[in-house]
C-alpha cells in the first residue's frame, strides 16, 4: 500500500466525517435544543441553579 493511497483515503474519510457532522448540526429536528443552548449565557444565575438541580437529581433537560 502506497503512502499516497493512505493519504487519499484519510482525506476522503475526514471529508465524509465533516459532511456528516454538518448534516447533524443543521438538521431541523435539533433546532430547539441548539436555540436553548445558545440562550443559556443570557438567562442568568437562576437558570444555572435550576440546571444544576436537575443534573443532581438525574433529570434530563428534554
């Protein structure tokens, strides 16, 4: 197996992985989750305390 073939396969694999990640991030089904995550810095300490309590009890945010 030639080193150039390995490099080509690696490039193709990483490009396919990149496209898969882009697809997962931009699909409509997770839009609400990402919007909630984007607004977390603006919600303040009260929300942080609620999230910590949920995590301590083992509840999921969904």
